[in-house]
């Protein structure tokens, strides 16, 4: 079930668009869900953390890409 939530969030969160949702707010919520360490979702959360740390730079570029597209 959590995998669906994380994948949906990745598809809906855009960077560099007119309607960006702050990634850090979403990341805090999802990172508090207990997920097994070897899970594929855990890897995606690591990528999300990296994207979040560089989100201001990515917004300036005006990518208009979803987090899902950036990770892939």
C-alpha cells in the first residue's frame, strides 16, 4: 500500500512549474512511515531526499518535471 502512495506522490509532485508543492512537507510525512530497509520504496525516498536538498536549484531551472521523471 505504501508503494502506491509513494509512486503517486512522485507522479504528482512537480518541480519548476507554476504549481509546485513543497517537497519537504511531503517528505516529512512519508519518511515517518515504517518501511523495511531493503525495500524499493526506501531507495526512492533516498532519491527524494537528494532532490529535496537541491529543490531550490531545480526550481530555478524551471524543469516542470515530476519527481518520478527526475528519479527515472
